[in-house]
C-alpha cells in the first residue's frame, strides 16, 4: 500500500526536525530534508531538477567533471522513494541535464531507474534542459500536471499564482548571523507557491534575492526551509540577515 | 671624476633611466658605482677582455659614451654560447644588457632575404610579466635601432594586440618579439610553432625573480622547455633584482637532467647608493592595532607638500581607498593626488598613469599594481604606509623613487601600529644589509602541467616519453615522477577517474602510432580560451547609478571597477562602503553587475573590503623577534614603542628569539591564551584552527581565536592557565609536531580554504572553464560549482590527482604548513608559559583586533539553528 509512512513526522535523535509541514494553496505538503516534497493527501512525491548525467553532459563538451553525480542522485532518490513509497512520482523538469542525457544513460543507471518506477505511476514534467520525452524510460510526459489544488510545472509562472509547485530556479537561502553567512538550498513558499530545491547531486543554487526570483512571492509571507546537514531549518525571508 | 661632476656635464643624466628614449641612451653610459674605471675620452676598446662590434662601437663613440662593464661581460659570455643570469639593481641598464647579445647578432647577420627561412622565424623573444613593460621596451629600443640603421624589426604581442596583427605575426614574424608569458604559451600551442621558433636564438626574461615563485612561472618554465625543443641552440638571458637564492634562477634558465645540476652563468652588479629610509617621526600617538595609519595623515600630507612627486604605497586596496579619502579630506591646497589599484576600471588607471608620466600629479596612492619596473616620471619620494611585509618587496618599492644608481633613493615608512614600527625598523636594517627574501619557487603545479599537456597536444601529436623528458628538463618539474606524469595525461584525456565512463568523450587520444592527438579542433579552441594561471576570485563590475525618490533611475552610469563577489555577498542593500575613492551605497546586483549610488555618509558603514594582504616574511619575522629580545636595539625605536616593550618586560616577559612565549589570563568571564610566534597571519590561522581542535579534545572548551601577523589569541570557557599549572594541559603535547598529521588532515578536508584552492586548480587544469566576462549565462544556476565538484571528488576519489595538486598548493601557500612545521620544531622544549592576572602590554594589540577582525573559523550550521530558534521565540512570544 502506498503512503503508509506518510503520517510520521520524522525527527532526528536530538529532536531536530527532518521535515516541515506547510500548506500551499490549501494543500498539505511535507518538505523533507532529503530535498523532496510529499503530498500525504494524494500519495505524490515531488522531486525537481535531478539533472541526471550532468557530468557526462559536460564531458561531451570537454569538461571532465567527476562521473559520479548520476549514481549519487539515484541513490538519494531511491532512499526517498523507499521512505514514502509513493503512488506517483513527479519529476518536475530538468530531470536530465541535456537532451542527450536519457539516450546515452549508462545501462546500470537505466536499470536502477526502472526499478524505482516499478509498481507506481511516474510523470516527467518537461524542463528547459530536457524538452523531450526521456528515451527508453517509462512514465507520462507533459508540461503541466494538476494535483489537488496545485499546478505542477517546471518554470514558475511569472507573477502571483493560483497554487503552484515549481522548480527550475534552484532556490537557496543565505542566513547571516553575527557577521557570518551560511548558504543552503531550500524550499521556498509564501503559502501560494512552493519552489522546490534542486535535487541533483551537483546542482548549484540561486539566492532568493536574485532578480530571477523577483515578483514570485509575497515576501512578507515568504519562508525558506533550508536543507541542513542533519535537519531542516525554517527561516522567514524577512529575517535572513538577523 | 666625481659622480656629481659627471652628472652636471651630461644633460642626459637629468632623465630617469629608461623611462624614455633619452633615458635609454643614458643607460648605455658609463656607470659610476661599478668597479671598472672609465673616462669619457677612452674608447670602449680599452676595456679589458671585450669590446663592442660595429656599428655599436662607432655609435657609442660618436656620442662619447661607453657600455657598462656588466653589459660587455654579458655579451662576452653569451657569445661563447652560455645562458646567463644578470642580477642588478634598478637603474643599472640591465634591460639593455639583456638585448645587446641579440642586437649585435642581428646586426652581424644582416637582413635575411625574403622567402628564406630566416625571414620567417623569430630571432629573439623578450618576455615580461607586465604587458606595459613590453610596450615600454619597444619604445626604448626603437631609437638606437633606427639611428644605427640596424636591420631589425621589433614588435610587441600582448592580449591587446589586434587579432589580425597576431595572425600576421605567426606567418611573418618580427626579429624581436616583446611579449608576456601567456602569449608564449599560446604561440607554442599553435600548429605553426615549429616553424615560427625554429630559428630562435635568444629568450630574454625580464623581472625573472617576480615570475618564478608563481604558477605563472611554472607555466613559463614548461614553455621554455618546449622552446628549447623547437630551437635546440637557443640561449636564455634572465634579468633579475637581488634574490636570496640566485642558483634557483640559474637552474631555471637551463635544461635540467637527473645526473647533473646545470646552472646558467651569473653576473651580479653590486647595489648602488644605499637608500635613505626613515620611519615617519610622528608627534601623534601610534595606535596599538589597526591598519589605517589615520594618526599620521596630516604628517604624510605635509611630506607630499615638501616634495615634487610622492608615491604612496599601501598593502591592501582598502588601505589605499581609506588613505586617499583621508588625504583629500585635508587637502586644503587641492594638490593633485590620485588613486591607483588593481580593482579600478582600466581606463581610469591608464589616465592616472598618463598623468603621472606627464608629471602632473603630486602624489599617487597605490597598491602593488605599481610594483614592477615601470617608470613613473620624476618621483622623488616613496612613502610606504603600513608594514612593508617583505624586505625584498620594500627594496623594490624604494627603487621606484630613483632609477639612478648613484643617487640615494628616499623613502619614509609609516607604520600603522606599534608592531609595525618594529617591522619597519627590521625592514630598514634588512635593506641596509642587502638581505632579500623572495619565496622559493617550489615544485611545479600539477594543474599547470595539465594545462601545458593539453596545449602541447593542440600544437601537434606528442609521444609521452618525449614529452616527459621535455617537461622534466624544466627546473620546477625536475623531480616529477613518471607515474604522476602519466596520471596527468589520463586526467587531460578523460579526467583520470577510476570509473572509466568518459572514454568516448576523451579530449586527447592515443593513436595507433603511440602518439597522443587532440580529438577534434574544438579542444584546441577550448584550450586557447582557458589559458593562463591567474585566477581571480569571481568579480562583479561596479556601476554607478543615481537615485531619485528612493528608486534607481535607469541603468546607465560609468563603471567604477570590480569587486569580489564574496565581498558583495556580505552586503545588504543600503550598506555603504568605500570604493574608487567614493563612499558608495550598495543597491543590489543586477545580472552580473553590482549597482551602487553615491552615498552622502561621512563614514562608510562597512569599513573595508580587504584585497591582498601579504604575510610577514620569514626573514623579517626573525629580525623582529631578534629586535624585541635585545633591549640594546630599542634605541632605534620611538619612545612610545620602547616604553611599551619595557612595560612588557616588567609585567610579563619578552618573547625570546628561539622560544615561544605563551601568556594566559582571564578577562570578561573568558580565559585567554595569547601566543607570540611571529610567523605571519596565514601560519597563525592554521595554528589557531589546529589548536582549537586540540583544546576542544582536552576539555578547555575553546570559543574562538583571532590571528595577526605577530600573535595568536585563543579564548575559552575553561581557565587554560590553571589547566597548565595543574598538569591537565601539557604544553609540549599541545604543540607537538604531530598536529600537522591527523589533525591537519581532518580539518583540511572540511576547510573552505581547500575548496578555494581546488577551484583555482580546477580552472587552471581545465576541469572547469574560466568565467569569461560578458559570456556568463544569466541565472548562475547553470554554471558548475567547484565546491560541489570538490565534495563529489572527495567522497568518491580522495586520491584523485587534482586533489593531490590541491593539497600540495594549500600546504605551500594558503596554510603556510612548512613555516608552521619549522616553528613547531624550533620551539620544541622551549615553550615559556606566563600565567597572568591581567592582560599584558604585548597582548593589547591582538585583543583590540578581536572586535574588528572576523573571528576566524568556519561558518557553522549553528547559525541556522539560531535563526530558526529566533522564529520559534517570535512565534511563542
């Protein structure tokens, strides 16, 4: 049965939270330190910006980045899927780093992905890095999907929204206290829109102050849920600098 | 004939040597401080041993001039086929000496017939670290070449040379090409390299001492090895200021082999008149700490008024900005005082340089961007503000004020705090005894080697055996083992990973004939775009906009220069800071530009952005220690400083030369431990990191530490003084050399310093591409993060060749491990602990730094927890 673990609020031994409950446009969403969002009401697990085969994409262009990113990303994805046992997995676009990624995917990784897909539904949302249906993999392929009160799309729609979960921007937050800053990838939500952190092992982040984020959120309500080493930290946007 | 009379009868002496054509001629003239006695009437042929050939002889004679002894000696030596190193002070005519062998050879050769091989190859390559220097030399060589009607064509080639001219130079090269190290690397990676360099006779390296200690020098050494292969008969001529270890330079100039220690010949010209250096005698109180030297501004201003043109050197850009601002604040006479540092917009810098050349300025506040040998008009005084961290750096800067060897240079040192008074005095002593300390060149970087290997493949297919013997003939790579070299080839080909998944994307491939060849022309293109070893921190343009009613108007406005991205990350909109001589308000970042507006504040809110701090050199540190330990030397110091040391003697004790003084005392509910190793900030920071780790384990509950060039302070919740007294804390154990083993490894792996080093190695080695200005993608989420790559590599392949290169670099430069190791060895069994009731006089400066300097250490996630708790508290209130 899907979603049996959903009700658990996960905590570390010290009582520090691994997840945080938020409401986005009326829908309950659990943001997990692992970088995934869980919709307990519908058994949907959301991941965004996997950027699989990023290393290989760079290698094709002559930059020999370490070839371990795909294995790392898939291992983390497998752990998250094992924890939530979702009915549906939505990969919110930029699942592959480039157009050749899925076609050139080494066989061992393809088998791992297929094993993860087994027994559940899977939707690939179209991203700017991967505008085509993944080659040789199961799952639906579309540019938008609606679940409960939320629209799933890769790029956030400019301006205020009617309820959305999006990726693309790789949000990160920088918290400054006592003259020192710590920057971490984060979930960002103002209650209407949820921006997902990038899940891929070698994906960078873009700060919430970046102009690309402008106009996406009601900043007075904007909360960042930062992905720490062992827990998740919630900090209001207005309090980033103390 | 006395020097003075000599000068008076020769108007050419009025010019500063080598800054202009007339000065160039002057530099040919008989020199006054050399051992060879010359008179104006005596023909040059009277010089024992060697004479100039025609038309040089006649040309000199027609002007009643003579070459200097070292110029002739160098010529004589090179004619026998030797490569040579010439060490001479500024103003000794050493650049001309370097060119004489080449010019005489070209004159003897005559004009090659067009279409012959000689017409299509370079004869002489002159390589300077500064492109401005190359341009200067071209101007200076032009006149004698013209007047003697020498059949010689001279051209420059720098990053500014138009593409069309560069292309023409490859097919129709000049006889003498004046260029920079990067351009040489580009030329040898070209497919025409073999023909272009086949007739190369001489390679002249100017300012060699400033090149070899850097990765830039490593790359140049590799390029030289290739040039030797293309033109086996070539000779090198190195020109250098005085250095601590000239043999290192002599080795650098000639091919090395495992069997022999080959050295180029050496000619050393003794220094000219002793420089006249004083420490600013201030009526004001010299501060305990800080770097601004604000107390001395009125006195510095007065010295500007008393001189024709003053060059004011500082150690950091923030100091330059601050000093400039303060000088203008009291500049009641509106003296033309300008600012010059590396972050300013290039056009602005050129304007300052031009005004300087026309003698329109009374003073320029500058950082090390002005360090190397270009002339700046009639400078009659150098003021150095702050500690002149290395004695050789000081010598170079003082050389600036006077390029005539026979006249003493004038300089005034202005220490910013009391420790700097000691340092300045030590530097003065060092300069008088002629002691110099440039850092050793070190082993060649593996990242540099990777770049070179790709370049060589781009030139033509190579055989690994041949390339290995070529590379190991370069002195920085003489110790390179074959296994490491092969790993570098693998790295260049596919990244060199244990997981072999990139074979099909390999950049270079081994052909059936055993030679390595680039896979496609794009690889060569990529190499050209990423050449070089100078990695700057990511910088953003600073653009001035104006505000109206609280909003920014348009985006126009002039660029002011560049600042490091990491500095901007610490700013919030509305913060004000000092840059380009103005107080600016940070407005925000738009794409890749930092938008600022003029602020009307009196003082900037964010005090500074520190760029480039030099550590205290080993030699100077030793002199400072010696001076403190020897009260007889204190008479040279200002009273307030010697009184301070005397107080220290009474209250605690003085740090001795060969031991380490440790003081412990309580203060404000904390317990402090202050150490005085005098090993420079970098080594102290490393020591601080390691000590706090150990103190943590020993239960002292350390809270933080702060490091300066002279001392290190650690504070903790536990009373470390009584821990030492009761034997719970064993100092011998605490400072055991084994801290450089496991503790270092454990800490290093987590350290941001290693990440920063890795980034440079990754770019230089070609693992990630340079960020080219204007070509960055907007939305930086698509660029590769070196930090993330580092993490991936460390967890999957901790022994990867690039991580090895990173650790070696960090140990050499960023962490000063060698210096720390030497210190731990020196103090073993010589640790003196003083348990005090109160802070000691010597501890005051570092205690004052505590509030100002950021506490060194990593930014921890505890900050996030704190922020998250804020929220919780707010929710519950």
